C-alpha cells in the first residue's frame, strides 16, 4: 500500500478537526460530519493560500507575506483580533508528530 501526499494531508486535517471537536466537549462524531468538516477546512486553507499568493503576485512578488495573509483574512471576513483571542484562549492537546512526506 502506498501513501500519497493527499492521504497524509487528509489524515492531518482529520486529526486537527477531531482535536477541536474534543476540545469543545464533543465525545464522539459520525464519519460523515467529520468528513464534511475536513472538506470545509481543506477548502478554506486552500482558498487562503490561493488568495494570498494571488495578492503577492499582484504586487510583483513571488512569495506572499503576513500583510497578504492579513488582507486575505479581511477579504474572507476573518477578524484578526478575534483570531488572536481564539488562539490565546483555546487549548488543544498536542497531537502525535506527523511524519514528513514521503515517509
């Protein structure tokens, strides 16, 4: 059985979503809602990356920076102060180390 990058990414996202679910007090989740939340998270992260990269290219740079990310979050309706507060007050148990691809 071969493991590809997509499988590893999906596994890491499932782990992250499951940890957040546990942290907010859920004790179980069905597979279908978990997969939906994983898909939503994957699409959101992809959108942030694409939008930040497009913004950097618009300004003649090959790599995006923190300003591009902040402007992308603003475009997507993510409040930076709310995000900072969330990060400061939300604690998630450390997960197992994810192996480097390819394993």
